[in-house]
C-alpha cells in the first residue's frame, strides 16, 4: 500500500490555519490579561490598542459561533 503525499497547497493551508489560530489564541489571552490587570477597570477596554485587539479577534468568534 502506497500513501500519496499531500499536495503542497494543502500543507500550506494547514500551516496558515495553524498560524492564524495561534495568533487568535495569543491576542485573546493578551486581551483578557490586559482587562484583568487594568488599573482603570473596564474603561481600559476603550483604549486604542484594546479596540484593535477586540476587532482582530471578534470575527473569529462570530464565525465559530455561527458555524
């Protein structure tokens, strides 16, 4: 029995998806830790970088919920 190797495109797609998931996990953890340790409480969530982190991860979780 001979197992054919996966096409290169398939391997790159798996790698790209793994990198994307790793980035989502990293930014989610970063967001939660920043909120948990912010001295000004929830007001910190409306700072520029926090909004950027939220907007970067929010579509992933919407897609995860809707699928």
